[in-house]
C-alpha cells in the first residue's frame, strides 16, 4: 500500500463489543463486531468480568473473519491499531494483548489509540474533507463530552463533560424503569416513535447559574430522578409518552450545548459520534439546529456510531500517514485516559 493508503487493522475491546476493522487509508474494507450484549441483558448493564471473558473467546475469530472479508493476508498489513483507553480495564487488556502479540508476530508497527479520538476518526470513512477544526459531541453509554479539535491527530480540548450519568447510561436506566430491557437506547428510540412530548422533564445544567463554569457540561441524574418520581406518582402513565418526553429532554440539551460550543469557538463544523449518535431524534434535531445556525453537521451512519474496529483502524491509518511514531510493544492500558492522549508512544 502507498503511504497515503496504509492498510491497517484496528481492534476495539473497551466495553462489550469485540470489534475488528480493516481500512486502506479512508476506505473501509471490513468491519466485524461480536457483541456480548445478550449475556449482559439479565443484569441490566455490562458486567466487566463477563465482557472480558467474551472478548477472549471472540477476538481471534473476529481477526480472522475481518481479514477474510477484506480479502487480505495479515502479512499484508502496514500497521496494527488498538484501543488502549479509556474503557473497562479487563476488556482493554484483551484487545491490547492481542494487538501486541499480532504486531510482534508480524513485525508490524503498533499504535495504541484513544477510544474517544477513534469516535472522531470514524468521520474519515464517511467524508472526504479533513477532520478539523471541529467541535465534536461524543455521546455513549460511558461518555458524554464536547471536544474542540484543530486536527484529528493534534491536540483536543475538552470543553464540557457529564458530571454524573452519561447520556447512554441514562437511556439504559430509564429503559429499565419502563420495563423495556437492555440496551436502552434503541428500545427507547423505538418506543418514542409512537409517543408525544407530553411531560416537561428538566434539562440539566441549563439554568442561568450554570452558564459560567458549566456552560458546556451535562448532568442527567436529575432527569433520571424526575422520570422515576413521575412514574411513581402516575400509575396510569403512557409508556410511549414518557419515553418520548425523556428522549426529548436528553437530545435537547445535547444539541443545544454542542451548537453553543460551535458559536462560542467560531467553528463551523459539528461532528457527532458514539452509540447515542444513532438515535433518530438526536440526528433529526441536530440537523435542524445545525442548519439554522449555518453549521456543517457530520454524523456517521448508524452502523459506525457504536464501538467498532473500523474507527480504531482509521485513526491508526491517519497516525501512520502523518508520520506519528508508533507505540512501544508492551503498551499498558489506561482505563481512565484523558482525550488529550490521542495515541500511546
């Protein structure tokens, strides 16, 4: 492969998806995902030990299948890229160990990359323009952040973050209260299609007193409590209306604050990534507000919103193309890594 089209395999095991993707530069060749979500469903959330064991069973079959679907030999690879943090420590260790072994066996450079930066990097696979300068809204089960970046492999500034529950976590908790199951995001999205915004649930961190230090921060714990109290006080509630009203409260704040961040920074591109980016109402409202504000909105297709190996491979390919030094073999994982660490050297 040419330097501008490096062939890179990406491994993602930060939570409950064992994911392997292969890219040639910005071209996606394969994207294999083995999810253990069914094994966590009866617990109402991800159990770290179960996730780690599932990764151990799925990682090598996923690598083999990704290479087969991409119609390449592993010897053809130019580099290996792997999520080294943030995430569940046991789950991360499985992916990083596999990547270290693969890089050593194949004598290929290894790039340990940041999970959050990878969610931004997925834009490489769906748009032709450079990634940045941009404001990135990353929303998932573990993260809700607003980031400012000048370039994909450059520095990132965290403008805002969740102070308690992440948006995806709030979806999971409310879905459980409504008896919908797990994971909550797609189930609430589906339920909300038959409901209406009939309940005025609170919008956390939007009061006048929050416009200083917490202008771009999120809080969903108060919303979760408000929904819980409403359900207890209203025995004959309409589930679809509760789902719709809750969902509207979440996406209203997410889009409001990310658009405000664009205006405040003078940046005209908004990227949205993470599992919650697949939510149909978030995509719709973000589109409406971005258009009204004169901003370019870039959201990946739903298949690339959840954790996947393609985004990890895309970031690795860009790091290689930009001449960034690879990581040392034997890199450690960092379960609470800051997004300021794009890659591990």
